[in-house]
C-alpha cells in the first residue's frame, strides 16, 4: 500500500515513524517533528485519512501492515522507532504484535483496548447511527467546536480532513477502534515500549495501558501528570522531550510519573 508520507531530518539518523489519531492526519505531528530534528522523521497519513484517503477503508491489521511496509521500504536499516497517538497507538500495538523485529523502541499514547461489554455495545448501537447524515453532521460540528486546539496555520489542513470524513468512514474507524483487543503476539514482543496515558484520561484508558504493558518483557506504563487525552498535540515540547528521553534511554521528564503517582 502506497501511503502518503512526510519525511524530514538527517538521512541515516535514527528513524521515527509517527502515527496520528482519528481526528486528523499526519500534519498534526509537525510541532513534535520540529523539536526532534536529530531524528529522521516519517509521518504517514494512515489509510482512509488525509492524502491516503483513497487507500481506505481503514482496518487495523491492514493499517499496521502498511506501516510495516513503509519501514521496510523507506528506512535504510529496515528498522525504526514508532510513536503513536490514540488510533495510531492502536496501530502501533498491532504492528508490535505482528512484527516487532522492525521496531527498535515505541511510545504509544492513549492506547485503549476493548475489555468491557459496553465497548461492544457501542459498536452495535453507535456505529450504525453514525451512518446517518444527521449524526455525521453532528460529528463534524463538534470537531469544528474543538478546533481551538488546532494551530492557526493548520486550520486549512484540519478543515480538509473534516470535509473528507463521511458517516460511513467514521463508522468504519469507530468500529475498528472499538473492536481492538489485546493483540495476539504482543506478549512475545521484546521491543521496549512506553505506554503513556494522560492523568485526566478515563479509567479504561489507564487500565488499558497497564494491561498492554504488563505482559510485555519490556513494557512500561507511565502517566503524564495533569494531562488529558490529546496532550501529545497540545503540549509538543513536553511530548517531544518524553519521546527523546525514551528513545535515547535517558531520563524522562519529571511530569511523566508511575501510575500510582500520576492519576490525579
């Protein structure tokens, strides 16, 4: 699959592949990329998003394989670090379960897994409703209401992404994310992986991070003190320092705490 990819940074430097969330495409990572200039940064638009819209529909395993193909074909070593947020973090976890040999280290933020019947109910009730024109319009309006978090110079990109979204596409993405469970094979992955959750995120988000990290030989669960779900995008300086600390094996920022300290 030929995903659209933004590339920057020194050729031959350690590579990072950034995987975006469901609200927008790869351009959202630009503030973080600008702070990680010593790395080779590759930022794809995932299938059915942004400039990879024609590569849809979105499906978790298919998206993970597309990212694997990207690493094999565009990174000289055939290995890269992976950074994912929300839906992109789910894709990153699926990639680790499928082929962790191509991932050096990973930082996955807000990686929710389906552990409760209520999430399945959401698929059966909410997803069909999102196919209606009315709810699709509501979704678009709410996204526009949240655009205050979008930098002014990126509003055009944001609007383009919103205008691409249809009820059917949104339903497919909600279904894929809502069905995501602990991926088979993740226990065998020895890739050092940092699962991050904002301190203000939901209990299911915290439980998911712990459930993902615990069975992995080198999985670590940490919390960003006082942060909400979208903190990697709202606070790119803290996020970039966290990523650099994990990838380089140095200290993480003080704001990144063990679970018992950070849930407040």
